[in-house]
C-alpha cells in the first residue's frame, strides 16, 4: 500500500521534503464484527486547510496530522469490503480518507457519503460536489482567491443571484479565466497592484456590500476601507497567513465598528446537513452546462506532495485534485 507520510510538523511554507512516499502492507478484509469499510482511493483533494493540520494545534475545528502517519483529506474511493450495512462492495463514496492506495475507515467518523449520481466526472466529488462546493453557496460581490476551488463557484453563484461580481487572483491567466469563463464582471491581478485600496476603489466606486474572504492580510485591510455601511464579510479562509510564523496585523479593524460591518466566520462541517439539497440544486446545472468548473488534475499518488505544496504559490488553476487510480 503506497502512502504519503507527513515526516514532521512544518513551520513556514510546506515543502515536498516534509512528506515522503512509503510502502506498507495492509489486510484488505474486514475483521469479524467490525464496522470498518475498506476503500480503494481514486481521487484525492488538495486543500489549503491541510496546512493548518501540518502543525501542532489545539482547539482547532480539526485535528493535526500525526507525523509518521499518512496524510488524510477528502477524496473519492471505491468500497472493496464493508462491515457497515449502509455501504456495499462496489459502492462509490466520498469523504475523509488517507493519502494512500487503500484505506480502512469508519464511515461515521470519516463523514463518508455514498455517491449516487455517477454520470458526472467522479473527481467533481472532491470539489463542486464535495467539500468546497457548499462553501461557495451564498451571495457575494468581491471574492479574493477567485479562480480556485471555492472562489470560482462563489462568483458564479453570486452571478446567478444577480450580483455584480469582482474577483482577484494571482496571474494574468487566472484573471482572464475569471472574466471569460466564469463570467465575473471584473477581475484583477492583486500581485500587480501596488495599492490594493486604489484597485478596489476602481471597481467599487460606491463601496463593497459583501466580501467573500479567502486570503486575509493586506487584502482584508484594503477591503475594510472600501466596505459600505452595514456591509457583510463572509470569513471563509485566510490563505496568505497560513505559512507565516507571525501573522500580519490588520490595521483597519476599527471600520467594523464605524461602518457597522458584520464579519462572521464559518466552517463547512456545520453545513453537511444541507448536502442533499445542494446536490438537487447543482447536479442539474452541471448537466445542463450552466456552471463552469475547472479542475487541475495531476496523476499519481507520488505527485501528491508537489500538488499540495503548489497551492501556496498559486500553481493550481482551479480545484487541485490528485488521481490515484481511475477505477
Ligand atoms: P485552492 O487550493 O483552490 O487555491 C489556493 C490559491 O490561493 C492559490 O492557487 C493562490 O492563487 C491563492 N493564494 C496562495 N497564497 C496566497 C497569498 N499569500 N495571498 C493571496 N492568495 C494566495 O483554494 P480553495 O478555493 O480550496 O480555498 C480558498 C480559501 O477558502 C482558503 O483560504 C481556504 O482555507 C478556505 N476554505 C474554507 C472552508 C471553510 O469551511 N471555512 C472550506 C474550504 C476552503 P493566486 O494565484 O490567486 O495567488
């Protein structure tokens, strides 16, 4: 069983060398009386929150990885054997699994969902039909990290709800994609803007109603200056802070008060009960071609560390997925 192991806790930017590929043996049968499920992993999801799990944290909404053990994350898999009556051999599932060829999981602990609709690409269950999906289900106006897994969907859902949507991203290619493919009204490359405040004023001369926050740091500071009175900030993630030993200070926080802005964080795990409703809404839209969804799929478990590390330098265009096996 080929596995990607986290060697040690990480400080600063994660590197490929923080992980290693190992071989282990695994018994592919369910012990008598056990309710575990044996999975053959097909697709693995690379997500920014995994950086937080590479260090020792307490009181977080999700446990740290265990050094010396395989990395875990969301993925799509096939059931080889099942000790749980809700899952049968041959079922396709998505949920928390290991960065390895085969995993033994407990369905209730691993949030395993059975995949019923199979005539969409299976890798979509790591993204638009998996965890980053409902993260983006809401309304928005300004979206940072807009070309990625969450951002591309946030923008499209906001457009469906009739909003004026502007996104920021880190390269010309991504900015073009936002405007041409994802139909954002406007987009800009934050790396080329010396003055983020001026950039936001260009696109929002009357201010921002809703900001979907993915990056934090300097961008959040500039956005606070440009929010409208009674604006709302959906605090989804702050990727610019994940690799810093000392997080950057936000200087403009006082505007939360003077502009009566509401800023609220959320964690997608609180919304799993809405999953079937979300599928009812989104699957017909995917099949009718009404949502655009871009993935960046690399092949081979051995390429998983590079894919994960690449998130933090913006290598991925769209949702980063690792294909372990196609069936
Ligand atoms: P992706 O993995 O798809 O993309 C990561 C992207 O972030 C990179 O491609 C890069 O693009 C951008 N980025 C990296 N470093 C920086 C930086 N220093 N400043 C600005 N942008 C940077 O991300 P997701 O769409 O999956 O996740 C987006 C955010 O949503 C993250 O903050 C994540 O933690 C959060 N999240 C929160 C959830 C929740 O439940 N609250 C659930 C899922 C995600 P670029 O070229 O544009 O710089």
